């Protein structure tokens, strides 16, 4: 199932049974969504439930918060994560705080979906990844969707949650076709093992997870070992039990992300693993990220600035050899 | 209207159009990547505004090619930027949406809708503070007139009393959403008229745009106050290189094209004997050569070294 169809299926199925669910965003209605996720929903549910907004991100989120006060369950689409910064005040000062400041009186069941990441030559203002920007704010749940399974089940869980959820998607995944099957007890907050292995634990999410999986084939061949790959599906709450368990078995940790290195969310994962598994580790954790630069337009430089399957493989192989694999 | 002005209009509009038609072609060939927002159909608005304004700093959103051309930045540097080459006007780091040249007082090329408008207010403030009188112009789309940045800027420009020309190019659409579906006013100049003089003009007529902008320039310089122009225009192509386009009817497009700014200019200029057929043919040849040279320059230029990734982040490296 296409990733974008999985997202739509989740929204559509819930809208069918719950008419308090409304969608808001730029070009989400009549136009069908910039990435076609909401295509067809405007004609099916009408303009009162699929609301085309002006380019006014702060008001989109602000209005959605008010709608939630009024008993609606809004699903906001911010066209890309880059523009969420125009709504950052509403997200951080309002959305994340109100339940707490009201002593638990007010719930805000609001989901903000948005794609992030480096696509292809969109330049610095359109290529960012913001795991750290949202996951570091108490009061927000932050989920990611790396394939059609997490897209469908994860988004349903997000929309049904009575808390605010930031739901991160990736620009390059929308037209990818992923295996889809039914799962009965899916819980996005638990993280997810996508491939088991014995000698290295690799943690990643979104598009770079798939690049990592590709790299892992090469790593396993070259080093003659197996790698366990864990999809980080929930950055907040951050339950890393699966990762700890895995690291205690493999004794080695690699974290791969498209964020620039310094202060990236990889730091948080490594810190937690060090706090919990220090004595189990046979090697210093390896962190593979984008460079600490804005993203350049030129394609060669752009690819140089982010991890690619080749680079991920080489880095892991060199690191593995250096540390006894 | 004089002859030399009409000649300039034709030259820059033709150069702008051919530049973009060629850019489209090169995009299809894979020589250009990312977003490519074409202004084909909007040349009267872009060229009339730049020439009418003359000196002074200029800000614009991502639909910036024709503005940059009218500003006099070499098509070679612009094409090389689209090709991502080190010789490009932003060293291949910005691309189509981010043409910058302080030498030409050209401050982008901004890809965050509405975000450059406050910059223009600030620059106008700085100029007033420093006692410089040539004003600032900021161009932006209809879509940004619904954003907080826009309203905050109208207010502050009026509070600070700065020489700033707000230039709204209303092409009726923000990507696939028609302006009247998301704006309380269809006539966008009305949003500004309580803050400053605000007018609406026909952006398909380069003479009218030029006239209105030069008068506005005089006003902001003499009075030291902001001014607002809404130019009604139309883009023929899709929003970027990749939308479905079916949010506009073929009929709507056809009607818009009947007012084509270049045809419009020629018709008027021939009638009033401002341009000759020979001149037009000569310009067409000249433009063809310039575009060819620009593409050649772009093709033959080097890609940035990998080291470039780490350069230009700070002034002091
Ligand atoms: C803050 C922000 N939100 C959303 C976008 C995505 N976006 C890019 S262009 C655009 C439409 C802008 O339309 P308009 O201002 O009318 O300019 P035009 O493209 O018509 O020249 C949108 C929504 C963006 N770049 N920035
Ligand atoms: Mg527009």
C-alpha cells in the first residue's frame, strides 16, 4: 500500500465514524493536498470538515486548538515541517502547555501531520528535519511514520489520542509502496523491530531508516555479522525498552538520522542508552547524521551533506572493524 | 511613454520569458532540480515594477527570475544558479528560489511565504535612520496577504513611517487555492488602505505598472511613507514544475492569455510607433544569443567543491 494511501485510509476510516474529526490546512481540500494525502476527502466530507486555510500557520494551529476546546478533534496538515516554525508559538506556548496549566482540566485532542526531510534540491528553507525541535517540548507527543504500517496504525492512534500529537512524515515516502498487513495490538509508543540481528543495534526512523536497511545488507556481508534494526516510532513518550534489550544482546549501538549532528535527537537516544546499558557496551555508540550545515541546493553537495546508504555502510563497517567486529 | 522605455520593456520581458521557457526545458532534461516557479504571464508586472522603481533595495518571494533579470543581473549567473554551479549568483547553494545579489540590492528569493516582508520594513527603517532616501520595495504574492507577517508589516511600516513600497502581485492563486476562498477581500489592496495609500492596477500592462510604481517611488521618497500597490496578473504555468493544474479551467487560462503582457506591449507600442518591427527582430536575435550563452556558461561552469558545503555559514570561518 502506498504510504500516502495508508495515511488517507487512517483519516478516512476515522472520519466516517466520528464526525467531530475535521481536517485543516493549506490546499488540503479542493486541491487534494500538496502530497495528495487528503485527495478525495473534500468531495466526500465537504468543506466544513475539510477546511482549506490561508497561508497562516500560526492561525491554523491556533484555530485548531480552539476547535478542540469546542469538542472537535482536528487533524492539521502543515504543508512541510519547515512552516511549522510559523506556528511554533501556538505549538509550544499553547498546545503543549494548556492541559498542564489547567491542572488537567482541558484536553486538546489535536494531531499535526507534517512531512520533513531532504527531498531533492529544495534548498535550505525546505529541507529540514525537526525531531529535536518537537521531542524536546514536554506536553507534546511526537510520533513518526516510516512505512505504511506506522502511517496507518500510528496516525489512527495519534488522532484517537486525547493529547496533542506531532506526527512526522517524510517527503520522499509518500509515493513509496510498502508491505501492508493487519496488526491487532499495534502500539506506536513501543518502537518497532523491523529486522532482528545479533551483533549491532541500529536505531533510526523515517526515510533514513530505509537507507540504513539498505546499508545493513552491505554491512552484514562485509563484516559477516547480523544487525538488529529498530524503528523509532515514538520520540515522545520515549520508551526505549526495546532498544535497551537489544543493546544488551548486541553490545553495540548505531543511531542514524537526517538531522544535523549537533544537538540532534540521536544525542538523546545515545545518552539514554549510556545511562541504562553502559556496562553492556563493547564499543562507543556510533552516530550517523547530516552535517552541521544548512542544506545546499546543488545536488552533489546536498548528497554530501546527508547520510546515504553507501556512507552509512562505510561508516558502520569502519567503526565495526575498529571495535572488534 | 517614450521610445527608449518601450524598448527596455520589450527587451527585459522577452529576455525574462525566453529565460524561463529555456529553464523549463533544462528542467525536463534534468539540468535543473528542486522547485522551479515560473513567472510566464507575469512579466509585465515584474519588469514594470523593477524598472519603475529604479534604485533602492528589493525583496521578493521565490518567483524571482524575471525580477532578477529586469534588475540587470546577468542571465549567465542566474542560469548557472539554476544549474547549481559555483558560478551561480548564490554559488549554487540557493537555486531558483534564492537569487541574492547585494551588489544589485537584490535580497532574495525567499521560500517562506510572507517572511521577507518584515525584512523590508526593517531595511526601510535602517535607511531612514541613516538618512538615505531611496526607498525599498517588497514584492509578494496574494497568498502572503493572509499571513500575520503581512499585517504586522503594514502596521509597522505605517507606525515607523518608512519609505517602503508594498508590491502585491495578485495572480489569484496560492498553489491550488483561489484567493477568494481563503481571503475576506477579493481586492487585496483593501487590506492595506487603512494604513497607507493603496491602489489596484492592471499588471498585464507593463506601461501601467511602470507608471504606478514610478509615482509610488516618488511618493515614498518625498513623503517618507509607505505605499501599497496590488497588480492583477496571471501565471500561465503550474505553481512549480509539478502541480496537476486542474484547479483552473482551460477557459480561464485562455482568457488570461488573451491579455498576454508581451503581446499587449507590442500592440500598444506599434500603434504608437514606439517600437519598430526591425527593433523587435533585433532584440529577439539578441535575446536568443544571450540565453544560449547563459546555458552554455551554466553547462561549462564547475560544480562547487565538496568543501563548499562548510563555507558561507559564518562570516568568520
Ligand atoms: C510559510 C509557508 N507556508 C507554506 C508554504 C508553501 N507554499 C509555497 S508557495 C505557496 C503559495 C503562495 O502563493 P502566493 O503568495 O500567491 O505566491 P505565488 O506562488 O502565486 O507567486 C505555499 C502555500 C511556504 N513556502 N511557506
Ligand atoms: Mg499567488
